[in-house]
C-alpha cells in the first residue's frame, strides 16, 4: 500500500511541474516545411510513411516531430505545432522515445515530465500523461509501460530509484507502478515478462548493472539479472534472446553488447567487440551503430555493424558501402524498413543545431538526405498516410 501512496504523491508533484514547464517560452526551432525528397520511388509493402522525433538539446524546449510520406516522397518538418495550434507550446524538452500503438502516437518527453499522446493518423494532440523524468515506452495487451528516473535531472550519489508506470491505453490513465533499478532506460516484452535496463547513470561512477524482470500478470519485479554497467538499449530477436547494450563508463570500461536467454534469464554471451549506441532488428540482421566518446582520449570511436542473430556472428563491420559514412559526424539513430528495401541513419552533428537524416539502400548505398530538427533520434513506421 505504501508503494501506491508514494506513487500518487509523485504524480501529484509532477502535475505541478507540468504547469511550470508549460509556462516556459520555447526556444527557436526550424519552421514547419514540406520538402519534396523522392517522389519517383515506388511503394512496396504496407508501410506508408514514418515519423521522426528530434530530441532537441536539454533545456531548450526544442523537441520536434517530422513525417515522411512514401506515397509522394515528401518530408514534412516540424508538424506538431502546425497540427496543434491550440497547445501552449511545441513538444517540449528532450524527445526521448517514439512508438505507435492502438492508432495512437506516443512521444516520451523526458525533461518536460510527460508522455504526449497523439492520433497516429493526424499527429493531433489527444493527451499529456504526467510522469517524472520519463524515458522510454513499451506496450503489451492494451497497456503502455513507461520507464522513469523519478527524480530531478542531476548527477547525485543519492539519486532516487526508478520505476515503471503502467498506463491503460484506452483511458490514458496510470493504473499501477513498479519500482525497478536506478535510472531505468529501454524495455522489452517477452512472453509475460517485461525486461527493464537499469543504467544508474545519475549515480556515476557507481552505475547500476542490472535488468529488472517484471511479471506482467502481477506487475511486480520478480528478480534482477546482473549484466554490465550503465545499461541502455534492449532488442529481442526471433530466437528468445535479448540483446542489451552497455554504455560503459566513457573512461576505461568500453561499450559492449550482451545476450540474454529469456528462457533461463541468464547472460549467455558478452560481445566485447560490438560497441552499441543504438540498434534495430530486421529479420535476423541486427544493425548496430556506435558513437562512443572517451574522456581520456577526447575522441569518438564510430562503427556501423551488422550482427546475424541466427548464427551469432558479425556480418560486416561497416554496413555503409559507398563512403558516405565519412559525411556523418555523429551517428545517433538507426531504423530499417525492409518492406521498402532501405535503412536510415540520423546524424546529430554538434547536438545543438539541425541534424540530418540519411536514407540508404539495404546494400549500403546512399539514396537521399534531408535536414531535420536538433538531434534526430527516434523513427517509427506507420501503415497509415498522414491525413
């Protein structure tokens, strides 16, 4: 009972924070614009387009939403303000995740402390769900699960433990919560279990190194799996395995990728030579990009790899085959649309100015590029054209 009461207090406090944040004057962002990119490209499969969430640098209120339509090859930049003129401000401070579920588009706005829910066919506002320091969203059987750091945005040895909020996707109300580890990040649903990557990023150098395993029937944590420090991304494959990224400590401990067998919930492989900032699965091909900054050397080590999840082996160390990787300063996001035969890499550049979205064929040849908002990051494909 104490856990539920405490969570209600958190939500009440966050509602107050939501009002305060909404009064801030938004910084300048690129105006809404339609850009014809690729009108001659034929459509294959049921994918009609995709949304791109630009994070915007922290404290700037510059998160923005773009849309690309395959039917006419037009890129629509910064559509949220145009579609929602009655909202007090644009998307807010740091767009951290983007997903579609049940005809709704869910954008997790980290430092604005809410999840923005839109109609996936129009990008029109439906609701804001207040969750303090929210990070990522996952879905299962009519519920959304949102990971949250819970406390303020600050490095502190006593940074509070995180939780996962459970939201009814029909009523858009929080119905439950579950305490997990410190500063939880991405999540994945496998069977009746929710896996949550705990980073402990605010408690550096005393990082968390666990994955919380939640029973979705009871919505209680069953146990934790010890994996590696500063965990971040999770991707399930087609064989009952989870791929989990560790960001390391940016000094002497490097980024790496771990494999967990979800039948035993044990770590089966540690891939030291597969640094991982972001990944996307297409069939048995796991596209993995890394931009790993080291404070000792002052350098970014960048890589583009494909891992075969069936054979558990490296396919290539560079999936860009025409030299265009030299034009990408900071690879940040990766997405694959196999039905149209292409993949996308986003370039965050200097993190404070407009980025670039690059489109490539599946064999690694450059097709086109377009200027985005600041820090283009999260892509979600849609089977409906934007109305």
